[in-house]
């Protein structure tokens, strides 16, 4: 079953390459979506795919080489919309 994970990361997640790391990690998973900086200093990531694949992807982000910059991760699960064709950085 396809799901959507909307994730908000807080911490020192802007200006350290977090979005690029997330995009590179996404290439190793069967997920689509985007990652972007927010004006308030957070990073938003929206990813769609099979729930187990999404869980593995989110775990990889948490364990990635920039994990020490993440102070908090807020995940909201929703039904997938199928609107994405790939995974990229949105500005």
C-alpha cells in the first residue's frame, strides 16, 4: 500500500547540505517526492512509496552522515497522491 510521509526536521539542517544528502539517499530507495528549506529554519521532506520502503528511507536519513544536525523529526503519515515522478530538491 502506498503512503506519504511528510517530515519536518529541526536543528542545524540548513546550510549543511541536508537537502542534497536526502536527495542522494532517495536514489537508493523506491520513493518519490521532494525536500526543501522552510523560511523558519526547518527542512520539509515529502516522500511517497510503499510504507516499508519509506520507513527504511527515513531511517537512512536519521542515520546519515548529517544525522548529528537533526534535533527533531516530526513525521505525519497520509495517503499517497501519486503526484511525483522522481525525488528532488524544491526551492
